[in-house]
């Protein structure tokens, strides 16, 4: 079955949490460079550099570092940005509409009010089942879950 014929549900990973922080603060943590660097990678990893242009068509460049200092640069483009509600981004483009070396995913982050808190959902869609499996084996649920905890803590402090 070709990637296009594989149902999207077989190519996606979803993390959802009810976070005790206002969605406007969670959105800020995703779109303000200095805030993003404080929570974006699961400790003990870090984010030593980030450059964001959080608007539809804007670029992002985020460098993650492991505890040994090895750096992992990630370039991407924002496909849709709706303030305090939704961010859609992809690594399919390195900047503007320049294709990247290999597309891996499209991430959709949503923020919705729920019982005085925010329903935070990260849906990551991959080009293939193999890419989804690779991301899952890399620790998607644990890593993105820890990042959600770090995000909540920072957003509550704003």
C-alpha cells in the first residue's frame, strides 16, 4: 500500500493532556523564542537555539541538544497559525517553500478551553507508517509527554 493509500490514522501519533494553564500562555510558550527554549526538549536534553517566525508561511529553526552536547537542528515552516488556538507546522520545508531533504511529519497543536483548564492536543502525522513507527520508537509518547509537563509548568508561571 502506498503512503497516500494508507489511512492517516495509521500514520499519526496523538498526545492529549488537560493542562492547568491558560491557552494564551501555552500559545506564547510555543511562539516566543525565549520561552520555547525553556521547555521544548525533554530534560535532560536542551534547546540551545531557536528562531521562530510564527505566522502562516513563516520559518522555524530549532536546535535540540542531547546531554553530551550533540546538536540536532530542525528546520520547518508554519503552515497555519491561529493565535491561542492552533499551530500547524511541518519539516517538509526548510524555509519559505524550499523542500527539505526528507519530509518526516506535520504537527498540529491545538489549545481548547475545558473546565477552567486547557485541552492541549498534539497530533503528528507522518508520510509513512515506517516514519510513525520510528517516531514512536524514538519515544514520542514519553518525550512529548514530558515536554507537555514542562510546558504546563512554564505556562503557569507567566
